[in-house]
DNA sequence: CCCACCATGTAACATGTTACATGATTGG
DNA sequence: CCAATCATGTAACATGTTACATGGTGGG
């Protein structure tokens, strides 16, 4: 079960019968915070899952609008999703941030830290705004992932801010202390 | 310039002439902290960079040992690396953590948070040990990326700890406050 | 001398990214 | 009615992952 497959199954459970495009929009709305899934990926995955019997596909016949395919979970899909939800997960993600690569290889601190700091600040503001919109009524999952995003953005802001301040102090000083 | 290409060029600048395997080991040592690069990827990239004129390749002729190819930067490679280092970078990384997916889709909090917490704690301990080994003499880049790793692990530990405590309080309570 | 592990690759396949194409819908 | 945008896909290519293959080397 690849992450994308889990996303499609999980969202279709919520959406009932839906098109690949619907799934893509739901993914943006609910997961866009920490996981992006290009639409081409979603189309490929729905097709694959249907071929493997996890989804049932049928053409949409409603009058008007372009032809499209609707999907819904089969019993098998539901079972697979539930099994995936139950499995624990000990694997850790990598930071894998290109900005850290540049930092490692000696990019100019002021330039890099300035650009990153601005971008992370914007992201943090956007997340906080979204968090304020949250009524607290919906399931906890989405709220918690948003909180994770906020915590990490706070760390990035702190990290690049310290670097920037250190860079202003001159290149011979150590930027941050232990 | 893909990230992998930048890694290969950056490491070869440091290593002088080296084999793909040497580059892979250096990547593990220096970048393993936040970026993994499977050896197959490194072999493909050195070959590609050589074909494009960024690296010069020559067979290793030293007696004994298996035949292998040694690479070094060409002038063009050096120029490309310097240009990459100068470019600012405003793009942000995604968390893209499978554990957050499970969390979003309602995995059991106790199980998931327990497994993640243990793994992140181990990682944090390992990073802190490595940081203590650091003499402070080497270039700052590697030290700074290690620090970034530590800050993020601390956040993860905090995040999953709060969830775990919230889960013990019972599923009707909100796990964490704003 | 043989087994395990290091070193050096190649190959197949899955995933992710980018670009192309084109039919509806809607706002100006 | 035209342009922009939403919706619905397909295709090509790059990257990442996993598995295979096999030659050296060093320790028991």
C-alpha cells in the first residue's frame, strides 16, 4: 500500500462515490498542508486501484458535463484501508530540504537565510490563519496535522532567523550556540 | 540542476578525484542526516554528469582491486556548482510524513504515537551524540544541518508526546490545546 | 578455504513531475 | 462571444526504490 493509494482510499471513504478530480481536490483541501499529490498521480492511482479490485468504477451518465469516471470503495478496498490504519509505523521521514543542501555546501548565508525565512514566515501565517478558522467540530486528524505543520514552521523560522542574525555578526563568529 | 547532481558536484569538489562509491559514502557521512541517496542513484548521476561535461571520467588503473571509474570536476562542473550555490532558494519542503497520513485518516492514536515517539527519540539521541563529537573545527555547513535535524526531532518528540498524553486522557478530550 | 561483507555496477519497476490536449463553464 | 479557468484526462521523462549480479578481501 503506497501512500498515494492510502490517500485515495481514505478520501473515497469520506466522499462516497467520486471522480478522480474530486479526490484530487479533497487531497488539496485536507492534506495539502503536508502532502501534495499532482492530479496525474491521482488518475493513475484510481485506475490502478480499480484494476486491482479495491475500487469499483462506473461512467458518469448524468446529462451535461464531460464524460468522466466515478469510483467508490469495494469491500476489499475498505478492508485494505482499515488494515493500513491499524498498522503501526516506526519509519521516520527525512527533512530532505534543498535549502539545507545549499547550506551544507556553503551557500551565502544572508541570501539563503533571507529567502527561506520570508517563505517560512508566510507559510506560518497562512497555517495560523487556517487554524483560527477551525471550529473544532470536525474529526481531530486534520487539526492535528495542521498543528504539526505549525510546529515545524516555527522551528524553521527560528532556525533561519538565528542564521541570519549570526551572518550579520560576521562570518568569523559562530552563528548559533549549542 | 537536480539536488542529486548538486550533491555529486559538491562532494567531488571536496573529494578531488573519486569513484561513485566514494561519493555515495561521503553523502552518507555528510548528508545522511537529512538526505539519503541510494548508490544506484549516484552511479546514474555521475554517468550523466560526465556525459554532459560536468565531470571528467577515467578508468582506475591502480594494480589490484576491481576495475572502477574515477571522476573529477571539470571547469564547467565547477562553474555550475558555484552558480547553484549562489542562487537563492525560496521553495519550501513538505513534511510528507506517512505517519501524518495515518493520523489524518484516524489511525489509533496510542499505537501510532507510541511507535513514532520511540523512533524519534532514538533519532534525537543519535543526533545529539553526533553533535557532541563535533569539534567545531570543520566548516559550519554540516554542523548547521545537524542542528536543523535536532530542532525538528525535538518538535516531533513534543508533538507525539502530547498526542500520547492526550490519548491516555480518553478519546473524547481534545488532545492538545492551541 | 570459505563466509561475510565491502565495492561496483546493472536492471526493472514504481513514483513523481511536467507538459500536452481538449471539452465545459462562466464572467466580462 | 471570447478569454480565463475548471475539469478530465494522456504522455514523456526524471527520479527514487528494490532487486539482481558478481568481484575482491579479510577474518575465523
